[in-house]
């Protein structure tokens, strides 16, 4: 065999070894990538499952608490339900029911004060009206906005003259609050949003007046 041919064979053998080593490294890299991705996916699935389970448990706890009397809730009976065109002098602040306008306020988040008579009509349809004063810190107002946006039958607006920084009102019931993080607020929503006290359950909270944010 000529020295040239022998050299070519040696180079070919070395090249084959190099390529085999490259393929081995590529297979190892692919296995590491696949394993890492699989671990990430399993981790995400596990984390999501835990989060969903915790959220489900939280909602179940809120609903269970709502089945019981909620401490601090005030109740009001014998509320009128006539449609009127003139302003109404309500006994409660904010109002929790009574005669009201023929059109309701669309549910949602508002930056400005609402018309009482129109918002009371929303309460008749099963809405909860959450109001706050300037005494409520901005971070709590943001928390109220998030809460309102998660619930289809909620009004949120500023309201001057109420006795506490935050008040939750539904037809015939009201809960004064000092803090948006008070667990009774979500219990109030679970119990009274389209609750048994609603005079017209299932009536819309859209198609009325107002343009929520």
C-alpha cells in the first residue's frame, strides 16, 4: 500500500472517530435538553395544579363562610321599589334600596361618583355596590378595582359622606369596612351578589347607563 493511500485511510479513520464523538455529544446534549424541558413542564404542571387547588380551596372557604351570618352586616327592610323621575332622599348612605330611576347603572369600575337612583336600580338586579372615600389608600382602591373586575354584578365608585373608608351594599344589606383586605368583603360578594335578597335575580347589569372603565 502506498504511503499516500495509507495516509488517506488514517485521515478517514480519524474523521470517522471525530464524527462519532460529535454525534455522541449531540445525543447527550439532546438528552439533557429533553430532560430539562421535561422537568420544567412537569414543574409547571405541578405548580399550576397547586395554584388551582389553592384557589379552589380559597373560594370554597369563602362560600362556606358566606353561608353563615357575616359579622357587621346591617339589614334594612320595607324598601320601596317604584320607578321615579325625581331625586330620592335615601335613609342609608350609600343607599341600599328604595324607589329608584327607571334605568340602572351598568356594572363595572367608575372613577367618578354615580347617580344614587340609577345605582339602586342595579342593586334591585342583584348587584353589589362597593364604594370608597378619599380615606381609602390608593393600593386598596386598586385591590377593589381588581376584585370588581372579577365579578360581573359589581359596581365600584367613590362616594363622599359614608361612615367608613369602604362600604359594600346590596339590596337591603350593607357592610361598613376599614380595609379592602377584610375577608368579609369577599364573603359579602359571595352571599349577596345575585343573592337570595335580590328582588329581580337574573335581570341585566348591562344595557343601562354609564360607561365603566
